[in-house]
C-alpha cells in the first residue's frame, strides 16, 4: 500500500485504536507491525490470496486478528499473524500438508510457537505414531499430530525454527527476494529494502508500470546513492515490475 492509500489506512487505524483492547493498542503503539489482509498477500506473493487468509481466520486456524473488519474498515493483522500465515503457506505449498488432516496439530503449533516456554520447539515421532513436541526438558504429545508424516519432520522443524527466529528478530526476508524484508519496527512492517527505511512501493514509482531499464536504476541511485543496483532491481521485481527486454 503506497502514498495516499497507506495514508488513508493509517488514518483509519488511528481512528479505531479506541475500539481495540489494551494489549492490541500496545501492539500498535510499539510499532510491532500492523497489516491489512491485502498487505499480507502482497508480502507473501504470489501464492497467498485474501480468500485463504479470511478462511484460515474464520475457521480458527490462526489466532485472533488485531481487529476484525467491518464496513469501511479492514481487518488488521499483527506481525505474529503474518508469521502464522507465512508458516501455514510454507507447510501447505512446499510440504503439501493436507490442512484438513493436520488442522488440529497445526493450530497447536501456531498457538505454542511464539510462547516463551517453547523457544527451541522441535518435533519427533513417538513409537505410537504420535507427534511429540520438545523444547529443552519439556515435551508433550501434539493433539491430532498422527497425520503428520515422519518424512516431513526435518523441513517442519526447519520452518518452525525460521519462524521463531523471525519472531525474535521482528523481521524476515521476503521469500524469493533477498533484498526485501518486512521489519515490524520499520514503517509498520511494510516491505522495505534491507538495511534501509525505503519502501519498495516508493522505488516502484521511478519505473514505468510495464518494465524498468538501466536508466530507471540510475535514476533511483541518483536519489538514493547508497543503494546497490541489485537491491533496486529486486525491489522493483517484488513490486511486479520486470526488467525491460
């Protein structure tokens, strides 16, 4: 969301803080990242859609949003929910998890992944085929975990570790774009060029809608001389602007 659109969004956000719980207001005040559903889909492109996000919210797979949407006001999601959606997306798209089959286990994982007690969360298979969660000396059987195949555990543990790291660092690199990050402490989590406060949507304004050229890169560098051409190109391509043929 760029320019006037994001300004309208922030105005709506300010006007509705009084409708949030104390904890939800504190989340926004700390700049911990606040996202509309469309912004989440923009960050997690190309396979994420508003329909998926709303379905996972409506069916209780994800934790409650910072604010449910109503007429004229969008649903607001926290940085935690962005990470939850990113985790489900990866497990569904890359590991081909069947959500109906492992929904109960996945909901348990999302509910415990961010808790202080489970800072080193990892999973193994029990002798009876159950899914066992471990962290330090603590362990417990995950409800509904029998549907999780043993062969997927290495990748599941890797994804859980990456999500936990992104939560602790309050930032992650956008998949497929090494120079683009979402940092909950910078511009409320809007996609920016890594190591800067430069919104990728702002960079996109330097290019034609159809493609960018070497002249485009040079023009951006005249304004932001510390940016590398590779970072500028990555930001433009994240925004859906390819290089000119």
